[in-house]
């Protein structure tokens, strides 16, 4: 199994050539071995929800396993950081934490 991720950004120009911001595109696709793809088919896992979005307080499916296997692109005009997570790293036999790394 391989998760292939691509990213791109492009400047957005206005009608008169002025800078109007940046568009960010994230592409992702899941490559499965023949055996893994057969398991997905056998157990009907293609419709399994992997990610959700919250719209008006309601959680709705955003990406299924079948969509991830086919590949998807998402383009947004801005990126908002909603949550900072703590990343644990092993350094010299001990675990340390660093925020935002």
C-alpha cells in the first residue's frame, strides 16, 4: 500500500493583473496491491468513510476508500489552522514533545 500525495500552489490574478491571493491544491491517491484491492472488493469497503466534514453542525462524509483509491484533488483559496497538535519524537532513547513541529 502506498499513499501518493502531491501539492501545488498558484498565484491568482485579478481582472487587471493584480495579485488576488494564492490557490492551494492537494492531490492524493491510494495505491493498493492486488491482494489489498481484492480484500476491499470482497468485504465491500469502497464505500467506507475515511474523512468527514462538518457543515452547519452536521458531520457528513467527505472521502470514501473508493474515492481515495481513484485519486482526488482539492483546491482551496486559503488555509486555516484550526488546531495545533503535539508531535512526539524519540531522541536519544527518550521521548520529547514539540508543539507545531
